[in-house]
């Protein structure tokens, strides 16, 4: 699996990646609820609680895939991140005993920054948005000899995130539809590569950061607005080039949600299930509550709650 130029991001390579990272990642739980709990038309909903993963999000899977499937030089690793990817790389580096330097923009939440520090990485806060942090990370890599661990546009990253879908299919084999938040697209790309059309995959993005929606309209990744309450996780300037063909083929549609809908979803997840979801992780539930996605009668839904790195403990 070392020569990525000829390796496909497909179920076989995802399964092989899962075997490599399994000792380092949690099998995160699912819970069953009903849409009527949220004052919606009664229907079963499966929640995949990836916020209980090490470092607080799904990003830990891709981080370990990078550190275990690639040769790490003495200079260690570097990553640019809105926060979650940086925390995951810092955690994986700590577990593997390698140096890590993490670049985050000013919009990164204090909770995510503190996690990165707690895991022993060097934290650099620079620029207003993810792309500013990425530019600084790239300069550091060129000067230091560290390897870059990209948040979403790297084969190992997609393969690691795809292990979440492999896990979910074993936990909830009967679902028809999975709602997934999208930033750069590494998560939904890995999920799409695993399911390959066997279920309906619905991408959910903030109206203020419609990266995948714009890319699908244009026929390829293009710059999009990058503003939202979820900007620290769902607002890179554009989606990745590796995930885009997978999205074109296997993502059924994109649902756009407002920041108000995301806030309401955060409150509802806390009030009804005592789940503390960060804004980006609440976006899929926002699509259901706001009507941006309306399931058909009898549709068996799953909602991915992908991260919980927030200092909020209630939404009064």
C-alpha cells in the first residue's frame, strides 16, 4: 500500500487500512432514536457518535492512517487545520512518539486549540482562515523536512476516514440514507468510496460555505465562500481533488443549512439526547430539522455526529 499513485481508494484498501489503524482508534457507538423525539414525522434514526473518538472527532482515523502507512522523518509531521484535524494529528503523533507542528487559523475554537496543546504538539495560530494556515504549514514543511498530513486531500486521509463507513455498515446494515457534514470532503469521500452507491449519501453544508455544492455545479473543485458558525470545520476554500470524483459518482445530493438551523440542531441534540455536538457535527441534524432534507416514508436514516470539540455544555 506504499505506492499511492496506483492504489485505488476502494473497499479493499479501506479494509486493509482498518486492519492497520484498528489498535489505535475506537469503535465508536451508535444509538437508535426516533424522529418523533425531535417533533418530526415518526421514523427511526441511527446516530453514529464519532464525537466519542480519540481527540474528539473522526479525524483521528485519517491521522493514524498517515502516520502508520507513511515513512515519518526525524523532523516529524506538520498539519494545517481548522482544529479537529490538528488535534487528531497531535494525538496520533503523541501516541507514536513523533514531533508535530500544527497550524490553525484564528477562527479555530479555543477548545480545539487547547486539545492540540494538551497532546504536546507545537501550535501556531496564523491567518484568518484555513487556507492561511495551510500556506504557513507548507512553508514549514519545505524548510524543516517534516511531512505534511493533509486534512482531506491525501489518499491515506480518505482511506482512514473510510474506515468509519466500514464500521457503520456492520453496526447498522439496514440503513437507506446517511447524512454527512462536508468541509474539504475527506470524510464523505472515504464514506462514498466504501459504500459505492449501496446507500444514499447526503452531503450537508452551511449556506455560507457551499464548497461541494459549488464544485458539483462547476464540474470540479472551485473556490467558494468560507463563512459560517462552523467555519472551523466546514469552511475550506474548496473541496479536495481526490474526493471529487467519488462525490460526483456516489453522493446523491447536497443539502444547505443556515447557521440558525445549525444552532437549533445543537440545542436539540443536547435537549433530546444529551449529545454535545460542535457546529459542524450538528449540520446533518440541521438538515432534518430545517426541512433541507425530507426523508421519504419508510426511509431508514442515519446521522453522523462527527465531532464534539466545543466548550459548550448547554444551549440555554
